[in-house]
C-alpha cells in the first residue's frame, strides 16, 4: 500500500513537471542586443505535491551600454512569470530562441534569412485563479502590451514560420484554436 501511494505521488509529480512550466531562474544575455535579463525571485509556499523554493515574480532588464536597468512589471503579490521567449538568431533556416518553457516552438524550418525579432514574449500566471496572460514587449522592456489570457488547461506554441502564437483548447472532444501575431 505504501508503495502504491509513493508511486502515485511520483507519477503525479512527474506529470506536473512534464506538463509545462519549469522556470528555475532567468539569468542570460541576449547575443543580439547585449541586454542582460535576470529573474526577480520570491520564495513560494510549499504544499501537497509542490515544494517550496523560488518563483519568478518579475524580470530585471539591464543595458550594459547605458549602465541602466528596469523592471518589466510593477510589483504584484499574486503574479508569477512562467515563461520568457525571444529570438536570438536565424541560422540554417531555423530561428534560435532563448526560452525557458517546455517545447513551445513549432514549425521552425525553412525560415528565410532575417534578423531576429526585437521583441519578446512573456507568459504570466495569476497565482489565485491560475489563469495565464501573454505579454509582449521590446527586448529592452519598452512597449509592454498585454495580450490574451488563457486557462491553465490550454496549451500553446509559437508557430515560427507563420509568426503567430497558437492557443489550443480542448473541451470534451472539441478542439478550438486561436492564433494571434507576435
């Protein structure tokens, strides 16, 4: 019996990790712009099937050329950054990304040679409702725009070739898909 309970918890824990979000921290430079991105972390509370640790509550963007930095979002108590994605280069018909989310890049082949996009995609989660919201901004944090809010059960990916984000929702046996440019 103890073994069955342990295996059940292990399986559920694995699915919760494999299902999507893994964001230990953000600590990277953009090779295209030279900007430095650092996660602002806050200790999260632990509970059944979740451990304590840090959650990302904001993003600090530092410009080494001007020696200035800024926070992307105002401070909020019920807010987590769960994904950050931006293009870093286009090589051999494929766009390279900095991304800290499990496999949201699809249709990424045969891309015409071009410069990487100057903007980034940020996905946030309301810790109370679990709803997630897309934000888009220039890599320097300017022009922050709130996008679509999705349910925790929705899945999404970046369709690189068509330059859109696709959100898929399954309700029973029905699948709906919504796309928006990015």
